[in-house]
């Protein structure tokens, strides 16, 4: 696999020890990574929430943000994915911001890796085969992440 789309639920695990962090880190050594540029704002918001909930010190959150900034990841402008992500959101009855990642993976004909179990379950239940084949939960088979 030459490219995967990742979302903020994966990227945040690179810098904040959480369940499945090792698998997220393994992706850094594997395929080329891409994401809609929404990833940047979502990561900043997650780090802010961690500080607000006293799960992380402010200084550590800033260091984490700087580490994410240094990761080699192609950030694709959201505006290029707007119409397709809206179509997917309407089809799935799911928030359009999550569908941006899915739209990018479909456009690039690659897998979308996420730690968002809610989205994986939604696609398993309501998505067509093309969508189910596109998404891969971070908790999937370990050999994919080694």
C-alpha cells in the first residue's frame, strides 16, 4: 500500500499515549500519509481539550503540536473535497467533516485509517461495499501496522 489517508484520531496518538498509539506510530514508517488540511485544526482542538481536561500540560501540548507539524504528511485543501464529502455525509447521515477524510481516500483510491470506531461501525452498517473496503479501523489486524 503506497498511500493511506489518516485522520486526527490517528495523528493525535503519535504524540499522546493512548490505546493503539503503537499502531498509529507504525504508520509513520509505512505508506505515504495524506489528509485533508482539516487535520491541523482538529489536532489543535484535541490538544486544547486535553489541556482543558487536565489530561496534558499546556507546554506538553505545544510540544505535541510542533511534533505533528514536523510529520511528513500531504495536506490536501478541504475545498477540493467539499462536494464529495457533502454527498457522503448525506448518504451516510454522518458529519461532513469526517466525510472529508473518506472523500480523499476514495479520490486517491487508497485506504482511510481511523481510530474513530463510531465511523467504522457506521460504514459497516450503512455504507456500500466500496465504502466498507475503503475504511480500516486502527484496531484492525495487527499485521497491517507492522
